[in-house]
C-alpha cells in the first residue's frame, strides 16, 4: 500500500508540475488553452472593470475576462497617462490596468481580452503588459474598433496606427478587430471588405466581434469574411454590458448561424440565463455535423441505427459505434379496441413492444450515451403522451433530438393518414420546441412504372408549413424518388440554411446509387444525411470513395 501511495503522489506531483510549467503562446487559441473543442464552452466575463467586478470574475468559473481600458480622467483637461479599467462614458475607475493584469496573470486558469477605447491608451497599456511578460502563460486578445460599422457615428480607431503600435510593443496575441456599432442594423458586404483590407498583411490570428442583435441578418457577410482565411479568422458574438436580453436577439437566430458553421470558429461573449438556454438549445437542436466528431463536417459520415424498437436492439446499438438511434413510437394497442395512452416503441403493423418510450429514454440516459436520438411518431394520438415524457427529461438530454412525423400526404400514398400537421406544431411547440423537426411525407413505392415521385405542389405545401417555424428542419426524402425530384428539393434547401435533407430507403426499394452520387455532387456535403440500408449505404460509400463506419 505504501508503494501504491507513493506512486499516486508521484503521479499527482507530475501532473501539477506539467500544468504549472506548461508554456502557452498568448496568440494561440483559447480552445487549446482550456482544452475544449467548441467555442460555446468558453465562458466569458464581460466588462470586468471595477475591483469588485474583477474579483467576481476571478473567483468564478469564467475563462476569458474582458476589460475596457481608458486613461484616467478620460477626455478631460486633467487626463493622465495611467491606464484604468472603465467603459465610457465613465472617465475614472477604482482599478488600474497594472493591478488588473497582475491579479489575472497570477492565475493559471484565465484568459485576457483587452478592449482599447481609444488610440491613446494602446501604447501605455501594452508597455505594462510587456513589463509582465514573465507572467504571461495565457491567451491574450487585444480589441479595437477599427472600421466604421452599422448604426454608429463614432469614429473608429485608426487601424494602421493601432497595428503599428501592437507590432512594435507586444505583437504576441490574437487581434480582435471590430466595427463601431449601434443597435441593431445589419452589417454590409462593404464593411466586411473594408475589414479584410485592414487585415491584409496581419500575421496574428484575428477574431471579429459581431454584435448579437445584428448577427443573423449579417451572417452571409460574416461567413464570407471567415472563408477568406479559415485557419486564422474567428468570430466573437457579443452584446453590450447589462443587455441581459441581448438587445432582443432570439436564441434561434444564433442557432441558425451556429448550425451553419464549424463550432471552433465562433465564441460567445454573452451573459445571463439566456446564454444557458442557448447552450441547451445548441445541444438538443444542434447540427449533427457539429455534435459528432466528423471530418470536414460531412453529413454522410453520420451513421444510423434504424427501428431500434426492442430492449435487445437498444442494448446492441448502445454498445455499437453507430451514432444515431432511430426508433418508432406509437400507443400500446394503437388502432385496436385495447388502445392505451402508453407510448411504446414499435412500427406498424405491430401495436406493442417489450419496451415503453419512458423505459427507452431512461435506458439511453443511464447509459450516458453520446448517441443522437430520432423518434418517429406513427400517429397523432401518440404525440401528447410522448412529448410529456420527453419534456420531463428535457434537461437530461445532452445530444441532438430529432422529432419525426409524416405530416403531409406524399407520392403513392393516397390511402395513408398523415400525422395532423397542426397538432404536431402545437404539441411539439408546447412541450419540446428545442429540437430538430424532421417533417416529411407519407410515401409508397412498388418498384413498378406505376410509381410517382414528389410533385411541386407537395414540396410547396411543405415549404409553406416550414416558414411558420424557427426550429432547424430536416426533410426525410425517399431515396428512390430523389433524383427525379431533385430540382424541387434543391430549391427547398436554398430557402434556409437551417434546412437539411435526410435521404432514406425502404428495405425493398430498388435505388440507383448513381442518383445518390448525383445529389451529393450537387449540394453542400453538410446539408444532406443518408439513413440507408447497409448494402445500399456500402455501395454508395464505395462509389464516393468513403470508408463506411460500422
């Protein structure tokens, strides 16, 4: 036991030694410093300026601490050369930059963002930082608004002078180069081009501050800017101090952007309970290509387990490498005189199962599985009792939740009864809106010339329905029909970046794999999922030179 105790002590001492002596370049990513893989996991303290705010930020679990810097008696005749921590219109502070840096740099678990409120304060501030360079083992960001932006008449800091001082005094950091802004006008493409010109020749990593209230409306322009240098550029979404409602920003607007971008490229300097709600939404309604560790955000690499409707099937899949659990939900005895109000896992014509939805969910959660969940509701009556169960566990889910129903009548299915579209919207919207909505058509397929494909009217009806929603949507589309209906679905996808397709197939459908290849080659690879039977999926993956993960 003594030997074991010594080994444990030596191990702990070694770990502490490594942590205490690791060298971190201040221009490296906070993701690397904090050992996380998602900008959403970086917690910020915005405006840690006064002594009390600084101590609160240091004592808490905040990771990146942002402080505003002015010169004492800012803008007055008695202005000094001493940098202090305050945001205009304040002109003084009880906290100096000297003290602020010393307190934070003596911690090993914080990063720093310096927000310069004028050109005059840059040099004396960076000289103070340079004096403490022996303490710097943290991510350091330097922020300045250097380009005129929307909704503001304020003059930006001269970018050439700012960059000249930075490169002369302390160049070893990430530059946060922003725009002067007001609430809540969108950015323009010209503003992005002006910023790109400023960044020409900049060798440091750059993050661009994006005001939350303007972000969704300006996303196409920010996305373009990111694409100019994805290895060095990121975005930091922010809102003014005290704006707990983020100036009216809808969390679904931020989700719209997050789901369309690599999760390592956006940071969120956002306060309050609303941020906690956004984090949960980003999990249960988050993009599968962000949630799973995929190369190049390629949706074809998401693997699916279909019809996981029994206890044994669930155990088998939970212990497999498959990523998504798809299961069918109906009421016990559905459509018979013995129908109950208990949701069970079964696909018609079956009307019962050896596992209820409640048991199924509890088993998935107790397994601590990272697998995503897709539940396919096989009737209108099952919606409310099933959604009550999901609502009860809402805060327990840490994976994407897809809720599927065929809400419209589709090709070759004239005798089918879709799930009531209005009830689906009402019930899911009431009990579990924080999900991905998988809404499709009832379909049939006989592998004969009598088969028909999706029509413009069918797709238009779905488009009109989807425009009422703010949730991310995936449209399940039958593989045998996709090629002949492709132009319709391409137009549907083009309507919103929050739309995806999930291509599926019946076990006996005859599908030309070249049709699937055509679709893949003609749209973004992060917008189309493939939930296909194994032989068809293998043939498809061989055609596109991908290795299938089983």
